[in-house]
């Protein structure tokens, strides 16, 4: 977002529904965008199958190791099991992913 100087250059899910699947052309275009823009990470969502994000990462040489919590929380006994914990986990994952794993952001909820 503009407030944080972060720009989203694409999405693995091409529609408002998590049931949507990108076409081969959309996937190729997203891969080209990732490479052109110097993207360092693709962030799979914890509640969705990560296979497509992992494939994009593999095809483009970026990481998909840092998942985000969007529509669901983590397990009740995990730090991301609360809203504040999920937000903290997301902040940490984004800093790690966007820095190529060289930076971290440890926020306690």
C-alpha cells in the first residue's frame, strides 16, 4: 500500500473467489511480472493450497517460504491463533520475504 511503500504486482488467485484458477497465459504473465519487478517472495495464504505459489516461486527463483494469514487464524495453541498474533505473524513474514530473508520483524501480540 502507499502508506508503507509496498506495491502488490499480482495475485495467484485471479478472482474474488479462492476457487479461481489462473489460465496458462495469466500465470506466464505473472511470472514475467515477478521477474521484471525484482520480486523476492510469493506469499501463500495459510488457508489455501500452496502448490501454485510454490510453482511460481520455483519457476521464477523467488521464495514462497513465508505464509500469510488472511481469512483464517492459526491453530488455537499457536501464536497466530489470535487476530493480533496473525497480524504479527504476517508482519514478520512480509519483512522476511521482502528482504530475501535477511531481515526479521519480531512482534509479540
